[in-house]
C-alpha cells in the first residue's frame, strides 16, 4: 500500500492512502484514540472522484510517527493472531 505524507509538523501529520484502503482507517483511528499521547485522530474519505482517503493525527509529548507505528504494530499483531486462530478452526473443519 502506497501511503503519502501530505503534511507534517512537530506534533501532527496528515497522510493520504490509496483509494480502496478505507477499511483500515476505522480500526486505526480507534487504536490511535485509545493512546494517551493522542490529542486528535480522525480519518476523512472525501469525494471518491476528487480525493484519496486520509488520516490526520495530532499528539502531545510524543512524535506522531512513533504513536502511529506503535498502533500499527498492535493492529498487525491482533490481525495475525486472528488469522492463526481462523486457520486452526478451518483445519479442524476439514478433518
């Protein structure tokens, strides 16, 4: 997935994601909003013909990139665990 940095400051960043990547935005924003260092986390979809979906993140006391990486790692771990559990259940069903 090609993510573009649209704007960056010392306590915020704005990213643009490719069309079709909107599904990751809801769990990502939920994870970001659970972080203490996050002041604001929101996504925007925009018009489907005019804009790519995006993410805005503002933090306090911590770099936004560090918070974003931590939440993405957590999401990755959660989804890979779910995939492992799914594979185990699917294997039992095949037997």
